[in-house]
C-alpha cells in the first residue's frame, strides 16, 4: 500500500509537468506542423511605409467606417427620420398653397369693377368710361370692349378728363393719330387693383381687333408667390436641420474608444491622421449627399429659388463643400475631447440646432450687424453656411457705400471661411492626438507626429528586501540598458518601472493620496523567450503591459523595445488585450484584412499570411461570421491572430486563453509556443491560469502589491518556495475533525493547518516531518483506518500553491491599507502547531 501511495505521490509531484510531456508527445506532429505554418509568416516582402502606408491605412479605416455604417440600422433610421422631418414643413406649406389656389379665384376679372350691359347699378360696380381724343372714329376698339361684356360710357368728343371722374372705377383715354393710338388709364383711388384689369381690357381689345383668339388675364397669385416663395430666406430653415445630422454621422470614434479598438489600432502601428481621414472618406460624401438632397428638395418646393442659385452657383458649391468639411472635422474634435463619456449623438444634435437657430435670431436683431455676422460665421462652424450665404447676399453695386471699403472686400472672402476653419480644426486635432499619445510607433507623414523618447525619471524608492533572483534580474536589466545594441540584446527591457495614479479624496478637505500601481519593476525578455507575469487583480500586471505598449506613461523608469538586429524600435507591437477589442458587426476575415493593411502588409502578402493563419488556428468555418455571433473562445483566437499578424518582434499577451474550453486552450498554448520558439520574437504573457504558465512560459515572474516578488523558471520557483508538503484529508463524519486534528499534530509536530472546508482538512508539513516518505505514508494509513477517512493525499507544493502563498502578502497589504480608523480590526492568527 505504501508503494502504491508513493507512486501516487510521484504522479502528483510531477503535476502538470507529468501531463504536458504526454500531451506534447501526442501532439508532436501537429505542433511541428503548426511551427512550420507560423514560421512561414515571416516569409513576406518588405512592408509598405511612408505615404504608401498612409494611403493603405486610410483606405482600411474607410472600409471599417463603411462596414460599420452599413450595419448600424439605428443610426441610418435616425438620419432618414431627421431628413424626413426636414421636408415636412416645406411639404405642408406647398400643399396648403396649392389647395388655397384651387379653392379661391385668383383671376382679376373686369366684372369685379365694372357693370355688364343691362345690369342694374350696384355698389361698388360702375360703367367703364372711354374718352376719345383722337379726333376720329374708334368704333373698332369700342366694339372690341363691348365684346368683353362690359357696360361703357363713351365720350366721343373727348371733353371729359379721366382722373377727375370719381363716379367711375376706371377710365380709358384714347389719343393720337390714326393707326398710332395711345392709351391712358385712370383708376379710382379706392380701386387700386383696377390698374391690371384695365391693362387686360386694353390688351384683349387690341387682340380682338386683330382677330386673335388669345386671352390675357392677370392673377393675384403671382404677387403672392413673389412675396412668399421667391426668397432665399428658405435656406435658413433647412440648413439648421442639416446641421443636426452631423453628430449621428461623425461620432463613431467614441464607440471605438469604448471598445478599445482605437488603442489596439494605434499599438498595431496606425497613423493618427490615417484614422481620421479614413473616417472622413465616408462621412464627408454621406453628409454632402444629404445636404444636396435637402437643397434639391428646397428648389422643388420653391422653384423661384432656382434663379437665385443659378446666379450664385459657384459660391453655393464652394460654401457647401467647405461647410461639409469643416463641420465634419469640428464633430471629430468634439468626439475626441469627449471620448471617455457617452456618445450622446442626440444631445449634440439638439445642441447644434439650438445654437444655429439662436445665432440666426440674434444676428437678425443685433445692433452690430455686419461685424457680429462676420464673427459668428468664422468662429461657429454650425452657423458657417448660413453666415456665408448671408454675407454674400450683401454684395450689390452700392454695397461699398453702406458697408465700407474693408467690409465690402471682406464679403468676397466669405466662401473661403469654411476652408480656414478646416485647417484650424485639423491643427487642433493634431495637437490633441500628440498630447494624448505618450509615444508614437511610427512617424505620421500628415500630422507630423514623430516617435520620441520620453524623459527617464529616477525612481524615488530604492529596492529593499528583494529576492536574490529579482536582484540578479535587475542587474541584468541595467546592463541591457547601458550596453550598445547587439544581436544578444533583449527584445523587451523594462527598467525600474514605477506608476502612480491620483487616488480618491477621503473628504473635500483632504489631499489626494497617490496610489502606486507598480514599484521599481525590472525585467527583460530575450529572443525566443516567453515570460509569464502572474499576480492577483491589482498586483500591477495590466499597468506594466500598458507602460510597455506606450498607452500609459511611466512615472519613473523606462521601457526599451528592440524591433530588429540593428536595434531599431518596432514599427508596431503584437498585442492581445484582456478585453476583446473587436467590432461586433465586422466578420473575422474583415478584421484580419484591416489589421494586415494597418501593419503595412502588401495585398498579396496579406492574403497568403491570413490564409496560413486561419488554417493554423482552425478558423476556416468562422471567416464570414460577424464577431457578435462568435463564441468567447473564437474571439480570443481572433485577438491572438491579430496580434501575431505581420510577424511583430514584440508580442504582449494579456490572459490570451480566458473563456476558452480546454481543447481551445491547448490549441492556443501550442500556437503561442510555435510563434515564439526559435524566433527573433519575445513575448510577455499575463495569466491567472497556472497550467497556462507551466505549458507556455520559459520563466515566470510573480508580482505582489506592485513589486516583483520572484522570477525564474517554474521548477526553480517550486524548489525554492515550495519546500513544504501539502496534506489533504477528507473525513466522512464531522465528529472526527477535532480528534483527527490532535492526532495529526502528534504525528507531525510542525504541521500547520491551512484551511478547512466542512469535511476537507488541509495541512502544510515541513520536509523534515515527512521524510522518509515510506514512514509518512505508513502513519497516514493508520490514521485512515482509525478515523475512517474517505481519502487523503500528500503532495509537493505546486506552482499554484507557491503563487497563493506569495499572494498572501498582497492580501495583508490591501487589508492594512483599507482599514478604517473608526473600527478596531483584529486579524485572526494562523493556527500553529
């Protein structure tokens, strides 16, 4: 029996190392094949660079924006709804006008002012007075008037004077020689609208003389249209509504920040300017198309405005294009400033509308007139188009007289104002990008943001009480920083890293207490090596990763990355974040295509690399599926594939196998080993899985409370920190717990109880109490029979137990930090023998 237990002990002692070799032997063929496939990813031609890379990245970002917009039904429906709302008032006005025209007689008829032959006199109608001063007969003209069914009073001798006949609504005086007649008309002052009626009477009379069948009639609707529908003031209605649409079009970058996709792209080598210009390639044509549709519909409902637009066509085109450019980039600036908040497209849309309407009203009422209008046009982008059109409408032959010379000439610069705003907004966006990014991967050829080495600040704390291995690693790191570049220089050098965050105030009068996330952390990763970074939540693992990626600036210390044998900095990093930084509407293949373009792979190289990578990770069946339809394990595979695409020299893996099933984890671990082993790459991996660390990592570093507690190979750490044995016993009856505890202390005097979960009792036994092992098992067999144990096991400490033991130091530190002074706390001491 003792021999059987000894064999069990040997099996447990080997732990995962007993399993991994068998797994590796079983999967040797697949692992070798995987290594060959992944190593072939290095066989690519020189990647794109400079402006060629910028154009490639810009097109990739435009593709992402288009694909996202195409599948964002809610955004598209909102845009269509607002577009429909903008047409409603004009459509209702047009329909109302048409109905009013049909239901009302708009023609100016002679019977509105004059009696018909045989009609009895009635107010306000009168007979029409015709005065003949030609000295000859005008019978033909008189006859033509009677044919219009008008009662006439004819003064054949021309003795009367039309304007002095108040008893008539109107009078026509005919003078001049034969065939050269001249007509004069006079109207009663109370019947002013009689003028066009008399003109129609004369015109129709002359047409009748020449035997024409045509008829002339004046409509009152002509005057109504000229006053209501022929004015360019209708622009001031639909332009504010067009302004409302830009937040729904140009604020998608906030979603990228929320999903960490923007940060992932930047770490992958994306130029900041390529991101924004790629978005603009889709947003600007879309907004311009909407603006054009609204303008066309305005002309459809108001045809008289066509004359106005034809006269100012060039100005309209210049203003519209400039307005679209400036307003889109103005929205980009807003979305960048408020990227950490909610998207709030509706709120910004309402804000744009209110500001535009407010400025229209204030401009109309302002005492400062031209100056106020000019300043609002320059400094308020949503108002710019209305301001430009209003300024340009001030141009007239006498505008210099009432505007002044300087203002007259400045009006001609109105169409250029949006383009001035565009350059200012691009400069602001460039400054915001340069300020927010601590370290750039590549030199941006448009924004001119160059990679610059940050100032190395000394660490305020000297390392105290460090483990011997940590001290050796610190010395090795210091040498790597000072020695010149060589082929043997580590891929990652993290030297004396310290990161402080501003803590929360306990009250309004207290000072902010700085929270230290990492303290004097130093390590280096050699070529072909995978270092595992272990630690509880809050130990400083993610902060260390962020400082290496450049996403967070170290408070002290420095990070040196080597991208080639010549010591050049890498153009991009391979980063698999803890959270899936993916676009839910894009497919697996679309993600791979986009990141290949961002990293500079030529199209042919990208196709080959993606095909091999998909086959190696067994993603063939998921290529056309959108990310939202993928399982968590497949998403992690995709994130890993994106990190190693392009053969980066530095690979950072933040819990890469989280959420995967055991088979998927094994595939992931094999892929990591195959990617890094015997290559120029180096990898830093953070994990909570001890099995993952044992299967993948060459060395392991354990972080406790922001410090590097230990570092070394797994077997070295187990031998150094796992000197004790672990005894686990499961009792059938809880009444045996206390007697059993007494018996264990008698057999093993230095045994220390670790924990107890109802029927499970765990003890830590020093090596000297256990050896010889045969005697220890003999004692335990007697205990099993005496206390009727269900089972027991005796094993050497595993990596997980070493990790848990060292992590207790952080738990103690966290407890002491969070203790409140108003409560008296007392830690229960661990039970000792």
